[in-house]
C-alpha cells in the first residue's frame, strides 16, 4: 500500500494495492512485506520486499519496478535467498552506484546438548545492477549483543557517513515475553 503527505507528517492512504501476493508463485503465495525502495540509475524505482510462501519454504527477497511508484511490475525470480530464510530488507545505495541489501538471516543451530536454537543475524549482499546479488561472508551484526535481544534482530537500516564519518545502523531486536 502507499500513502501521501504534503508536509511529511500527516499521511493519507492512496486508493488501491501496490503489490500483492501471487498464489501461482510459490515463494510469493502467502505474504509480501517490509518494502524498501530505491531510485534506479536508468529512471524507474525498484522495491525490494520479504516474500513468504508456504511454511515449509524459507522466506526470500524479491523485487518489483515502477515508473510512478503507484503501478508496480513484479520482477520474476528471487533476488536473494539463503540460510533458513531472509527478511526485513533495507537497501543502501553506495556512492559508486552499487548497492547493499541488508536483511535478517534466520538460522537453526543445534546446541551441544542436542537442542535447537533459532537465531536471526543481520546479513549483507552487494549488487552492481540491482537485480543480481552476492552475499557477503560473515554477518554485519550478530544477535544477542545487548541485554534487550533474546530472540533475534531485524530491519537494519544503514545510514551512510558524511564527511568520512562512521556508517550507522538502526535495527530492531526481538524479545521473549517478560516473566509474569
């Protein structure tokens, strides 16, 4: 969906649906969520989004393009997949024209006692054309680095530095329900 504002504070929903799940596309048959938009060098806009199919399939990142940000055309295929699912994409255009796509990477790890633990870390992929991505090795940020995170992290927005400063990441942490 989309909404507009003349002051950037109060928004009014626009009529219509911008992009909807596609029952005939397995990896996009249930939900699409968490959009992040960038302006392409050749004119149109591109949106990346988390795409969900049946519960037995991992979530993936897909994309669509638009000339007017109202009418979106799904770009066939999956932009990024891996681990036990990826989601919460956030795109950062780099000064050289390339881009980075940050997303959470779900993993199931088996502990020493044989039990399973699900984790969600922030991963990064690079692109030079906006369509083909190369997953970077390692993780941009691991979960459980603060006392607030007990279940995972997601939605990592990265802000580029000004005048040689540091990159800044703003992200969400998931918590278990507090006791009591």
